[in-house]
């Protein structure tokens, strides 16, 4: 896990993601993007290596009919997504289609990921972006859910949390197993003073509880953490 501190983290994160797209440009890429603040640097990412070999989706999803809440619907509103589609990129649609159940939505997404992995084999590279919550959550994995999610060996699973944990209670999230064994590389983006103490604890890796979701970052291959937080 490489830590990059900069006063312009959006530019640095965009360059880091662009470098990964360039590194794997000759191979099929599944680019899974985290929502929230991690969307904010996408429009700065170079389009040079976006094309027919790239498939785009979200790393975790909020199951909500409102387009302002659903991560994929928010992604489609970015210039990055529009440019990617115009350059021939494919995408995995996780918008809420009709009144499907949480289990159905999770199964549909997991099937799509599994199909991509099966079609592209060892040549396929999964690249992710990640954010960090002030409570230590990442990729839709929240405190209180780590032990449960560690029991899965699938890629994407349904998750329902209480409103005390997060206002968006119905989710589809990547499993820790997927993050540590399937992902080839990633960029984590951390901005906001409320997240700096959490990042400090995470980097030190001296957290006593296992119920700290972002600890998984230490196990994700080739992860670059870009942050505005100073030491």
C-alpha cells in the first residue's frame, strides 16, 4: 500500500488511475468505481486508454429508486462515463430496474461480474477505486458487517444495515474475498479532515479490532492511497 499525500489529491488520483489504465491497456479491464467523494476525480482521468477492452461498473451499490442515491445512476451523469461510452467502453448496469428485491439485484450483479471474469480469464484485470468513511467503512463494507461478509467466497452480495449505521440501508457490496483475491490494482481517495485520524490509524495498522472494514486495504494488491491529509 503506497501513500501519496498532496494538496491537489484529485489531480494525483486521476493520474494514478490513468497510469493503471495505461499499464493494462493491452488487456481486458473491469473498472469498478466507488461512489461518493471517489467520483469527484473521474473527470480528470485521461481518456487515452478507454476503449473496447474496458468495462465499467460500480464497486458497491445503493439499492434505491432515486437516481441521486443509486451509485450507477450518479456515475452515468459524469462526463467521464459519457466519454468512456463514446470511446467504446462497455458497462454493467446496476441501476434499480423495476421493483426487484435486494437479493435479485445482488444476484444480477454477481452474475455479471462472474461472467466477465469467466470470459476474460487470467488476462482480465480488475481495477478499483475506493473511498474511506469516517467510521472506517469502505466499498460498502461497514463496521458490524465484516464478520458476516468474510463468510462469502462470491464476488458481490446483498447487505442490509440499520439506519444507525448508514442512511442507505439496502446495498450490494464487494466481498473481502473479492477485494483481496480478484482485484489486480486500485486507487483509494481520501479527503476531508474527519477522515484523517481514521487514515492515520489505518496506515499504522495498529487497530485492535478486526471490525474495521478499511483494514482490507492492506491486502489489496498494488493499492495507491491518495490523500490531502498530512502526517
